[in-house]
């Protein structure tokens, strides 16, 4: 059928599904991205949830979106959509700003009646014009076609209406030449225990696909190119799940049981959910009475010899500060996951920012250094959770892996690694022979400044830890001024020396350029794409993206000193730029900042870099 | 004397004990060493965890694993510790401020969860380490540095809070009652679950004599009752007074007066599932009714740490996954060749 249609060949395409939060847009989007991954596309997805749990149907505050980017060279969920599916006028109004100029909007025209328009606060009877919709609109009578398709199904109206998302999915599958069998396979897994619901949804999906076929004269279809990607077995994973899995691998690689003490908080809660399910892999996941109990129970578990983790977001990290300080002082391994969201205070709970960097680095009383790492993509959450755990137990320190709301809920295809792709983790345990040579709990390895970890239950190694300053030699409580300073320096040096145990920062893009763009954490995909486009457009730019924040990779100062122009782009007011500036006073660091609770658009980076280059 | 594997000295650390001379904490520490020796659990299988305050210095004086944590959080740290390593015997030490003010939330939740640990709450009704402010157990009107005109709030009664949180074990002693202290500590350790032990303790410096009404040698026998499971609730210097049921409440009577005989006196049942009478016993304050010491409530219930362990084992056995890789490969995957 494709040959009869106007076929456009594209490297990549962005599809955005939008509807009421009960319309099943996430499911439609997820199946679409999985099916696309199955035909060899790279994928990146991002959900856009409303803050309310269930806002009134058809209203602006109840709109939920799901954006899917497929094709080759896909590193972000895409700035704007080529195709926008809107199940009602509210969804169209909220999402029209995400539609590319010249893009296609597919709407359920049955839901564009006067009452629907009123509910979405339209003031004219020309909705498209009113919201400035510039692209092509394909009006599809979805509701009536779904009703017709399921007339004999015996389902009640509410259940019938719940199938509308699959009509939209069927239509989009036709539009992008996705194999319907594959979509049906995912649908079948989803409703494996409800055959009647599966049958209804499958029928509707087929009806949507056929509808596309029948109207093909009026719209283009697309063929999406694929990259030659590394062979292997792949799955689709979001950042929070990847984080949880990275910790489980670290538990396997270190031989330490995994303990999570946590408290629900958006957008980090899914880590608790996943690890609670993973009791089937031996994880002890405890939902505690508050954020403080989350971190403190993890500290207790760490003292007991587990790989101990607490998961939270910005406000929770603030509550955990004192506990983290205790882990700094007791020199116990601890992983504190911060899934950053918009702040300060309750801020923008469902949105994304990089505004907790300073809190992670400095948010404690006293000189209390710890390690900070940051994940670059949803799948990199796996690596950096693993790395955080590795650093924590090899260096007996708290480590904060920073992710963010964008990574947490965004997903991409992940090649399932072989177990030997990750190193063994070697906790700095005491050795039995140390007892004879006068072991003390704060005795340090001379090369790394790391103290030795004695697990309770080990005969002869009974010892007392605590938040009070200890004597460098005897490990007894000490208020001696010189000793305190010596211990402060020892704890700092221990963190600094981690730099020997982490990889150097890589320079990507055009390393010979005059301009170096720097990013960190979850902005990687947007910055990488912008750098590629800048270089392609004849504006040479080198690119260094940081995943190890404290300590910085050993070659950081060297890399920065090589460039005439250094620009840090980040989703805050310049926290990483300030941090680098203080360490590199000879370089005048330029900044690109955005604090809107939204990821960068690739175009914003291109514009920002270009402006600085041309200044 | 029976043969003991360990002596009290085996549980003493080499650290100099820094509490004020005459502080009630010294007595508690010495009794704890003895109780541990009586229990015979190896020092390396024992952990003592505390928060902040005078009493929270105690772990430093133990030759066990110990952790002096942060203010109010000893319960949360101890919970994580016990769940992570249920083989260890865990003691938590707190004061009335640490346990019931800043740490009140963790206190009620560790009791509710029934984490298998022994919680010693040293109640001196004052903040000692910060030099004399009223605490959540200070009586209404109590004058202190932070309440120069008297407090305008009612106190917590630790037992009432423990019962409100569905506690399975509550015992009480007084710092000067060494024998009873040791008895309740041993009973606490033998009880599977969160064993709350309140010890009325005297702060020589900032609240000296706060428990005098109870502890005064001349009147102590009349103002306290030592409860022992299965025994009649008798008290008084001549053990001629008893507790009897009086409607929905309790009444103290003298045997041979008003027609009361030994047969009317209640027999203590610490193992009764209902906490109705336990709570009434625990609320007696030495005025109309004698203050109860000894084990007031001691019932069995599922413990949190063991149930977490059991659930992990059950789910593991049922699913049969060996590694993360097994799990991921059992989900939705696709091959790229």
C-alpha cells in the first residue's frame, strides 16, 4: 500500500500523543516506541504528566502527553513533533506549541463539539485558528468509528471509550509503516489476563490502521531510517528503572546485599517501586516513615554491612542533610539518589531541573565532602547508579548520583550488557591480620585515605562509630584542635583521591575547535545533538560532558585550558559553571542557562552557542 | 551461680566514662553489662545504637559494635541495621528528649513495626546535655531555663505512647533499682519484637531529685509495685497492699481492710494480648496508685525484620531468578543482529 501513497523518507520523526490523563496516551506511545525499536530505530520517549492525579475530563489541567522520537541519530525525545495526536480540544490547545511548523495534527473530530470546546476554554468556533495551529489537520471521527467497531462487543460505553487510544495507535502505525503484528504482540502482553479487553483493543487498532489505509490520499506516510546499532539483546528502559537495576548489578558485583530505605516523592518514587518488586532478587526495600528515616535506616544498614541506598528528590535531599553528614563523619558507604525536580521548596514536582547540584555538593554543616556523579541519559542512569555504588563501597563515602525528572521518566532502548562488561566492586574490608597490628576503626589505607570496613558480627573487630570527631590515631572521641583539622583534611583528601578511580572526561564533537561546550547530567542528548548540528553547519564546536562531578575527572583542568571559548550549558542559574570557574580562574566561562522546569530544546543550544561564538 | 560464657567485663570498652559523678546513667551502664553477660550473647553479635544526649554516649562504653548517631534518629538507624542483619542483637539507647521529642516519629514507627530490638529510654524529664531545658516528659508547669514561668503543656507518658503505637513489650525500672533493671533488660532481650524499657533516671545537675517522690527509700515500697508475670499484684513494705479491679479501673487496697483478701488481688498477666489492663498499670504514677516497675506487657507478634527476610526468601524461591540479567531477559526484549 505504501507505494500508492506519497512516501517521505526521514532520518527521524517525532510523534506526540496527547489526551486526557485517562485516555491511555502513555500506553499508545510506549507501544509505538517499542514497535519502532523492534524495526531497528533508535528511540527516546518522554511523558508529560499533569500535576493533578485526575483532573476533570476534557479540561486543560487534565491533559497528558507522551512524546516519542524514533529514527537514526536519536539522542533526545525531540524538540517538537512532526505529528501530534490530540484526543480532544484541550489536548490540542495544550500541545500545539510542541507541533513543528508544517507538522500534522490528527484530532478526534467527534470530541470537538461546542461543549468540548467550552470545557477547554475556547472562545471562538474556529479552534485551529484560535490557537494558531499552522500545520495540516487530519480530522478523524475516532469516537464514532470506535463505537461502530465495538458495536457487537457487549462492552459498556466506558470500556469502549477506553479503546480510543488504540485506534489512534493503529492509525499512527499505518502512517509510519509499523508492523501491526508487533503492536498487537505488546498489546497482548499488556492484557494477557483480560482476553475480552485485548480482543476489543486489537479490533480497534486494526480499525485505525485500516482507516489510515483508506484515507491515504489525503496524507503522506513516512519511512524512518535506522542506524547500524550494536548487535545484542535490547529492552526499553526509563531512567528510574535503570537506576534501580544499576544498584542491583552493583550488589551482585560487590557481594553486598542491597538495602533501600526510602519515602515516596515525585519524581523518584518509581525507584522505590522497582526495588520493592525486586525482593525477588533479594533486595530489602523499606518504605520508612519519612525522608530522614529513609536515609537513617540506610545508614544503619550500611553500618550492618549492606550496600545501602536511599532515593529522593530535592526537598527530600534537604531533609536528609544531617543524616548524610553522619555518613560523611562515620565514613560509611551510602548511595543517595537525587532525582532532581523544579525547586525551591515544593516547586515544580513533575518537572525537570538541574538545580540541586549545589545542594548535593555542599548542603551539609561543616566541612563535609562527598562524591557526586550525574547520569547523562535514561540508560546511563544504570551506569551511574552502578558507579555511585562502586565509589561508595570502595572509598567508604556517601555518593550522590544526580538524575532528574526528564531522565527518570524518559526512556530509550538499552542493550542488555553482559555481566563481564562491568567490573567487580571491591569493598575496603578489614583483614583478619589487622587485629594483631592494632587495628582502629579510623585507620586509613595510606594510598587512598580510605578507612577499613569491619562488618558487625565479625569477632574481634567490635568498634564504635559516631558523629563526634575522632582522634586520627586512636579513633577515640577527640576535641583536639589540630587533630580536627587533620581529620578534616583526611576526609577531603579521601574524596579528592577518588579521581584516580574514575575515567577521564572525553572530548567529543570537533576537538580542534576554539569553542568548548560543556554540559553535565541529563542534558547530554540535547547538547550532543546541538553540537553535531553546529559542526555540520560549519561552526566548529568541541564538547565535554561531565558525569563525574565531585571529584572531577583528573584531566578536567587540562581540557578546559585548551580552548579559547568555554561555555557551560545547564538547566539552572549557573551552578556547574560557578563550580568550574572557581577551579579554573584563568578561563572566563560563558553560560547558557534555562530554569523553566523543561529540558533544553536543541535549537536553544544552537542559538546560544552561536551567539557566544559570534560575540 | 550458673556458668556464664561471658562476664560483665567482656562488654566494657576501654573508654573513660564521662557522665557526671552520681549520674543515674552509670548504674544503667553497669546493669547493662551484667544483663548482657547473663544473656550470654557474644559482644561481636551485639550492637548498641543511640541518638544524641547524655544517655546516647552509652555505646562508647560498650565493647560491642556501637553507633552514636544523630539527634532523635537512633530508632531509624537501628531499624535499618536490624533489617540488614537480623542475626545481630540490637540495643537502642535514648533519652526522653531524643526519643520522644525530635525522635518521636521514629519511636512510634519502630514500635508499630515491631522491629526486634531493645530500646532503653532513660527518662530524667530534662535536657541535660544542653544544660537544663524542659523535655516532653516534664510535668505541666515545670520550671526550667526554657520555661522560666513554668511549661504550658502536658507531657507524654512514654508507656501511653508505646501502647498507642501498638507496642508488644513495655517494662519500667528506676536507675537505683539494679536488680529490677537487670531483670527487665534480660526480659526485653528475650522478647522478640520492639521491647521498650523506660528507666526513670536522675540527673544530678539539672533535675536532681525529680523522681524522689517515687525513689525515696522511706516510701518507695508504698509508692511502687514490682509486677511479675503470674504473681499477685502486691506491694508495700510488708507486702500487705494489693491491686484489685474496681469497675473499669484499678484500686489499691490493704489486705484485711474493707473486706479485701488475697483472693481479690489481681494476678499479673504480661502475656495477655489485650493491652487494656497493661495500659492502666503503666499509667499508675505513684500517687493514688503505685508506679509499676517490672515487665508490664510482653506479648508475641510478627517482627518487621524477620518478616522482611521471610518475604524476600519466599518471593525469591517462587520466582527463581538468579540475577538481574535473568530478570531483564524475562521482560520485553528484541534482538539486533
